[in-house]
């Protein structure tokens, strides 16, 4: 008797990148086989990340260096989602102060918002994303504008971030500092809020019941999938561990060790 594999009925996937496909610049084992099987099985996917620092074409280039070819349309960043959120909330030309890197700055300027420089005031929004160049001046400018009435928008709430050197602080830590300094609670666009999942589902054009979201973080990837109403798979190659499951009031649909186990489940 042939036993059906657990993911045999999946027709589309939403896949996190950091901690699932790589740690920093180091590809995780099984990466090329995973994408080969997705292509062979004609399973469409969206690679979705809470990292706002890069543009989609930079992720395309990164994956190509790792031996995998994808298109920019198969990548959705929280920077793009945040710029889209702002576009639905305010007109072009609105003054915005950004803590973030090229990916976020590009996404917001592409929507024709006006970016403020250090110590300029009058921002209607302070947008905070991943920023390896975070400084006193950036935090001070953000705090001044928040205390002046600006709304705080976070690309994501990730408290930690996996790198090839180990786990370091994430954007959630910066947001916590700004909230403490200003008293302003951030609006979160990225995971675990369902905004990006809904956009990814729309891009896939597949019934949500036939989609599975893959991620390494219970509090963002898995909770976001639960809030979006889709099945989820926790992969144990990043931040979260099985020890954390018992304390949660939500659970992933599946738990797998790594990309190789996931690949076997869909092959």
C-alpha cells in the first residue's frame, strides 16, 4: 500500500527566506534540490521576507549565486508591502522619515513619498525597518517626529535575526526603543499581520486551502499564516524550536527538520 506524502495535495507555497533558505550569506543544505522539485512539480511559490533591507532583484541575484533561478515577481518583501500600505493611507508627496536600508528607501520613494533627512521635522509617518547603520541621529529624528504627531509604521516586529555569526537583534528591538521613547504604538505591516500573506495568495492565484506557508519563526511566519487562514509548516533550521510549541495557543500544521525533509514531502 502506497502512503500519500503529507504535502501531496499542496498546489502553492509561501516560503520565508532568512532561516529557511539561508543564514546570512550561507545557503542551507538542500536548497537547490528544493527548488528543483518545486519546478518539476509545477508548484508556484512566493518567497516572502520580513527583511526590508533589499530589493527583490537583489534576492534574485543572491539566489542565483546559490545556484537557484527565480524571478522578481516570485519575491515579496515587507518593504514593498509597507510602501503599498502607505500608498493606501496617504497621498504622493507625504513627508516620511525612514529608518531602513536600500530596499525600504527604494520602495517608498518609488511610491513618490517625500523622505526627510536627519533632524528634519514635520513627518506624517516614521517608517522603521531593518537598518544595519542604525545611529543616535536616526533614532533621535524618529523620536522627535513621533512626539510631533507622526504615526509609527514597522515593516516587521522580528525581535531577532539569524546570521552566519549567530542570532542578532532584529527590527522589533528598534521599534521597542522608539515606542519607549515616544509612547507611540507601531502599526505592523509584515508578518505576523496577514497583510503580506493576502498579497502573496493573490499573486499565486490559487485557493488558499491549497497553499502552505513555510517559515522558521513561530511568532511571525506561523502566526501570520494562522491569521491569514492558511496551513503552515515550521522548519527547524532557524529561530524557533519545538520546545516553544507547548506554550502557544496556535500550532503549525506540520513541523519538519530542514529543507531536505520538506523536499521529500513534496517530491
